C-alpha cells in the first residue's frame, strides 16, 4: 500500500511531501551559500543545487521510513 498523508482532509503522497520539504531546504541552503559567496567556487552551481536537493530528499526519505511507523498508533 502506498503511504499517504492526510493534510487538511486531502490525501498527499508521502514522497511528494518529502520532496517539497527537500526543495524548501535546498532553497534555504542556496540562499545561505550565495550570501557566504561559496557558490563561486563551483564550476556549475546548479549542479550543487541538484546534488543538495537529491541528498536532502534521500536523507529525509530514510528518516521518514524509519520514524513514521513509530508515530502511527496501532
């Protein structure tokens, strides 16, 4: 069964919710890296953004798979 979240009465795929959170984290990291001027050391900063997004998505997915079943009442 595909897990879904009930958000304000609407069902949302868990993968989509995690991807949205990863996108927000990537946006925050992008702004911080630009403010610190670290992005200028990379050949293509968009590849850094893509790598950050995929890393956040992967890490959050592992955390959700591990801790979400503990929060569900049986």
